């Protein structure tokens, strides 16, 4: 088992609500200059789950299952920032109002810009949920450290999930299974953010031929991915030799500079973090959630 500082971490409640779908204007314009009108962020998404393809949906920035925020009207509020930052992938979520009260789910990612926390619930719970139902998350994980690997920074990761990722120790390094490797040149929206402890950033998909050649078009919601030459320690930037491991949290997009979003989990610049390809490296399969329920 990896030695961590888990005994010193603070577990506290953060509370959000199911957000309505968001729409800015009647339509948006895609990377080829064509207008489109499609479902996007927010709401309860009944048929898009962790484990499903992140591509080929008739939607833009689609968030699987349930989208939540601390406040609906002011996404930049300090409440939303705390909710998005303190929530971690793998955290337990509990519905505390409405007909679905008592239902339990799992945080599957954070979406920056819109400041949403995305949560997976069972189908029978989704049928009882409505917009503005209140959800409590047991926020736990920010501040997690790997005591024997000080060069690897942990972000947005529930300590209970860490031990389930199939990480191996080899020659003084940690090796993490990932479904795909993504070159730094394809990272877009969110690049330059001052923090990686919230939100996500996007794999750009304008060059469809390149996306297919690299197998990125096969990515699923919940897939673990390696972002090559990507330093996510204190923000998101290019650095040769750095590597970050993240999780796919929202769907492909039609806007220039956008694509499937990735929330950071692990990052290092000192060579102590490596990856190995494993097509089954998916949060849904690991936890038995999403389409693996």
C-alpha cells in the first residue's frame, strides 16, 4: 500500500443542487463556422453515463448523469469555487431533499468555467430526482500526499479511490494504468489556468484525422488518460518531460479549442510518475458505476 497522509486530511460537507441546463443565446458557432443548437451542460442526463463513449453524441460539453453546483445564478461565487475545489473524484454524494432523498452517488469529475461537479447515480434514483434537488458531498482528498513520492502531486482524488487505480511501484517510480496517451499539443481550453485543484481542461478535437490516428476518438467518460509533457502542479502548462494523469469528465465539443474535458488526478515533472496502457482503466469499471452498474 502507498503511504499517504490520509490520517491528517479533513473530511467536510459541501452542499450543491442539481443545476438546470444552461443556454447562452439561441445557438453557438462550431470550429468550422457553422451554427448549432444542441444539449450541453447541466441537468439530469438520463442516457449518458460513465463508461459510455465521450464522442458521437448529438450534444456539446455533455456532462454524464447529474450536474450540480452550489449556486445556480452566480457560477463564479465563492460557494461554487469551494464546492468545485473541495469535491474530489470518488467522493460519496447523498441526495438530501425531494423524492430521491437518501440516494447515494459518486463524484465523477469537475467541469471548469461552468463550475459544475458531476455525480453518478443509479437509474432508479435519476427517475425520482428533479432540478434543484439538494445534494451533500462528503468532500475528502484535497491535500492528499504520497509520502514516499514527494515529486508526485495529487489533486482532486478521494483517498479511497487511490488504492483502486491499479498503481504499481517499479524502480522507484509509480506506474498508473491509463486508457490513452494524449500529446501536449492537443490540450486546449483551460490551458494556463492558475490551478489544477478544480475544474478540467480539454483535449482539442479540431484535427479529426489526428484524433483518430491516436485512438483518442475511442475515449469514454471516466477513462484515465495520460497528458504528456503537461505540468499540472500549479496550474496547467506545457513542460517537456512532465506528465499528468487525469479522468475524462465531459463529452467532445464542437467549439474551437475544445473537446473532452480532463480533471487532473496526479502530476509530476521529476520522472517519478509513469503510465502503462490499459483499455479497462475506467472509473466506472473500477467502482461499478455508470453503465457498469
